């Protein structure tokens, strides 16, 4: 029963570490990570963050979703609109 409840429970937002793993960078390359749930989909989150680009920081955005025990990217990270 507990496993069934866990499967139905909406996912928590990905952490900075989770997002870094999904993107394929060291967590030290990210800062100011903020992920918000996508309306009507409890497994997807829009994450806005800054990523180191040389000596500068670039504002970025990506959509991540839970795939089993890990987070995966739904789209290619890019600059927010």
C-alpha cells in the first residue's frame, strides 16, 4: 500500500544537485535554482537558474520530469523568453 501511495504522490521539485545531474554539469556550475510545478502535471517542473559561462553567469531555463528514481530533461536548456 505504501508503494502505491508513493507512486501517486506528486514529485517534489528537483534539487540543484538533481538538475545538475540531468543537465550533465557539476552542481558548482549552477546557482539560484528555482523549480516550479507545471500546472496539471505533478511530475514536470520548469526550472530557472543561472549557469556559469566562463567568468559570467547566464540565466537559463529547462523543464525536468521524474523518470523512475531520476530526473530527466524534457527539453534542451535555454535562455528564458
